[in-house]
C-alpha cells in the first residue's frame, strides 16, 4: 500500500490553547473576587452587576465552559487528528466551532452580570444562548465524526471512545435540561416544576461534571500521559471495563444531590447505590493512568508535565472517592449545604481539570511551535505554587464544613439549639474563608506564571500551522478478528448508538416514574399559585442570584425543623418554575421565612443587612428601591405559567396588574406604619411579598 501525505491543522489547536489561557485567567480572577466577597461584602463595589449572586454563576460558567471547555477542544483537536491519522474533516467547521464557542462565552459574560439567568446550576444561561450552544455542539460533532469517517487508522483508540461518549451525552443532557418556555428575549420558565425540575437539574448537573469535566479529560489522559511518559497504556482490557462501566453507572448518580429532600425516597436510594458503585470504574481509570508511569517515575522528578499529570490523577482519585462518600446518607446529613461541597468540587476542578490542562498546554504548545518550553524551572515553580494553592483552598474549606455541620446540629443539654442564630456559624468560619481566598490567589499566580512562560515559548518558535504527516490508507477489515470490542471499534456510528443507549437507561428509569406516576408528587389542596406581585418578586429573587446563598428546602432533621420550621413537602413546589432548593447555605434556609418577620424587617434587611443581622456578609441591595417593577411583563408571565399547568383563571392576565398594585399598596401601607415611605411600584415591594409568601401554604399543628 502507498503512503498518503497530509497535514495536521495546528492552527485550531493554537487558537483553543490561547482561549484556554485567556478565559482561565478571567474565570479564576472572578473566582478570587467571589471568595473575597464572602469575607468583605463591600467588594461588590455597591453595584448590582458585581454582587455575589450574579458573579458566582459567572465564575462557574467561565471556569467550566470557557477554561475547561476550550481546554477540551484544544486537547481533542490535537489528539484526534493524530490518533486517526487524518486532518480534521473541515477547516471551516473548526473555525465556526472556535468563534461560535467564544461568542457564547462572551454572551454569558455579558448576560449573567445583567441578571439574565435561569438559576439552574451550571445551566444558568438563557434560552437564546442555549440554542447557540446546541448549534455549535452539533458543528463540533459533525467535524469529529467526519474526521473519524475519513480516518486512516481502522481501530479507534480508547481516547476516542471517551470523546464520542462526551459528545452524545452532553447533547442529551443539554437538550433535556433546557426545555424552556420563552416569554421574552432574555426570560423563560422551565417546563418542569418543583421536585421534577430538581431531579432533571441534578441529573444534568451531576452528569455535566461527569461528561464535561471527566470523560473528555479521561480521553485526553489516555492520549497525552503515554506520550509524555513514552510508555504504553498499562492495560487495554482495564480501559474497556473502565469506559463502559463509567458511562453506565455515572448517569444514575444525580439524585445523591437531593438526599433528605422532597424527592421520592426510591430515587434517592438509587442515587446512593450507584454513587457507591461509581468508585470502582473511577479508580480503575486512575489506576490505569498511574500504572502507565511504571518504569518512568524517574522522569516525574525532571518533567513538569508529568508532575502536573500525577497530581491531576491523584486529585481525580480523591474527588471520585469523596463523591460516593458524600452520597452516604449519614455523611450527607452533616456535609450537605456546607463548605465541604465547595472543597470537594474544587479538588476536582483545580487538581484534576486545572492541572491536566496545564500539563497539556506545557506539552502541546512547544510541539506545535517546533521548539522547547521556554523554562522548565518556571513550570516547576508553577506546579508547587499551584499545589500550595489547592491545599490552602481545600483544607480550610473542609475545616469550615466540619464547624458548620456540627454547629448547625448542636443542642444544649436542655434540648434547645446551642447556636440558634445562623449568623454565629458564618462569623466562626470567616478566617477559613480568608485562607481560601489566599489559596485562590496562589493558584491564579501560578496560571499567570504559566502564561508568561508560554508566551516566551511562542516567541521563541514559529507556529507549524500545517504540520506534514504521512500514513497508509485505511487498511481492509480482517474478518478473523475474534474480539467483539475490537470489531465494535471499527464502527463509530454503532459505537455512538450503543453509548447513547447505555447512558439513556439510568435517566429514563429515574425520571419517567416521577413524571408519569402522580403519587411521586402528592398534591396539597392548600397550595395556590403565586400572586402576580409574588411572581414578579420571585423573578427578582432569581435575577439577583439569591439562590446561590439561600436554600429553600427544610430537611426532616430535628435541628432543621427546630431552626426553620416544618420540613418541606413535595406538593408545596408544584408551581415552582424553576425549583429553588439551592446547594449551599451561606445564609439560612428561607422556605419557612414567610410571616416570620414583619415587612419592615425584610425592607431593612435588603437595604442594609447589618441593621437586622450585625456582622452579616450579605451585600446590600439599594437599587431595589429605585428600580420599578416590570408590570409590562406580568401578562406574559401569567400566560406562560398557565401554559405550564399553573391554574390561573382564564384571562386573568388582563387584570393581574390590578391585583399586583392592590397587594403592593397593602405592603406599602404597612411599612408606613413603621415610618417607612416607599413607592408601591418598586422592586423591593415585590421581593418582600415573595419572601412573606414562602412556606405559608401549609398549616402545621404544633405538637
């Protein structure tokens, strides 16, 4: 057979590499600002656009989809061409993919600080951006599968299996979780409500971590680690077992984010069982990676890329052991809603994703520029500074979590809460939050050092935009192949279909009964739709990102029912589009806050939280007094809610604003009695109305 000559496209790799570095610095800088605000709330600069509630999702989206996302595409575009011995299917599609993804990130960076958010964690972007993500993801898939089809290598290497599973699963997750009813250019309501919405969101949220932050990075680990160590993968059979068991088991584990909530207990139990099982395939991948370094550990001392890889794999092992442990109900009872969750997430993000991205950048950039890294010593300094950053970040957060979990639950010998005021716990952990900010600053410093090192490397070399390569044409199929999996590797379309079926099973088993069997979400006759004013207030609450600090679900623990009130019931959330249960308690739970305090208390608390809660780290919201309620949108919101099944009277949208103004006037009149003079059309009135409604639909007789 004759050799065929072709060129690898390194320009697209370079572009995604530069984007990775740029957005990494942006995302980490915003993260540092977020961390500082939890110690000094005035660091929001007294503007609505930089408050914690708005920029916390900006940070998560920037580091996940901008930094890690561009890192994934950099690694995939580099490795895929070489594994398949073919240039990418279409240079045009590559460029559309690159610029489309950057525009999506830019749109997120603009809309999130403006308050355009769905409030779904890791899926906060509104419906126009969701559509753009779908289009660009399809472009990426066409380009990837087009390259696979024109490959010159018959068998698909293990890294490509993970890339295929990533593409197909993220497509399914994104589409199912983004079923929204638009009511304006930048506003929509989720089709799902309450318990069902919570299940869909954490089925998506957990598996976004699985199939965006994990599977593509495992694929890149299987390619780049052997290259860096100049050793073959330890076990091909283990990689087969690792891949199929991981993608099957991972998809079931989402409900472990909803333990002790109103989610049906059978779904919670399924999540726990599969989370524990998840240890095996996760550690199988880590072990396969670490054992690939057998005989090459001497290189770890001298090669910074291998240092980063070893810590990345270790962090992956730690995070994937910790996740199943957190899903045990006894552990979850203490750890959930605390800083333990923050620590757990960042061990994976900073150690696994961050360090592997750094390793690939240090390895690939010199290759495509035809030169050596500017300074290995500088890269080693980055490694140690970054490692210290992770330790300074994670250890104080674990410490803070233990303090939080125990203080929230502690009773005196007389049987009353020892720390009834939530704020006492917050003030106790401020030193740990200061240390966390120092850790973030160290990690960011390391990334800046890497940026300088790579810029000097690029200046020293010259981009090999079209790298010459040669390979034999695609060899004929050998029919005597005995391995079923080897035969499957020759059929990318069939491989994708089987992977799709494997990942769909868990989601369908968990979600279909919740949607189709009414006993999963029992109705409560006293639960009524939100009034127009309360609905507007709820949307303002969502816009300001209050759910980033406050949960809205009381778990059935004595410590929580004594502190907050009756535990939450599934039927109370049937009109909540979206659900707002939260995942972290920086402030107290709000599900039973309605009628607990007078209107004046909420008014003062929103204007200056320290008036009602001295020492509070909640920022003030003075703009709520100046901004008017958007009554022009009331009719569209009522109409949309009716379409989603909320039982508003027919044509109620035509006179909803009349009820809105009447309720607003009653709150204003009450405030006047407390010597507060405020106009009835201000947003602060709407959010007070919403807060006063929370948890008041059910009446519980005290025992």
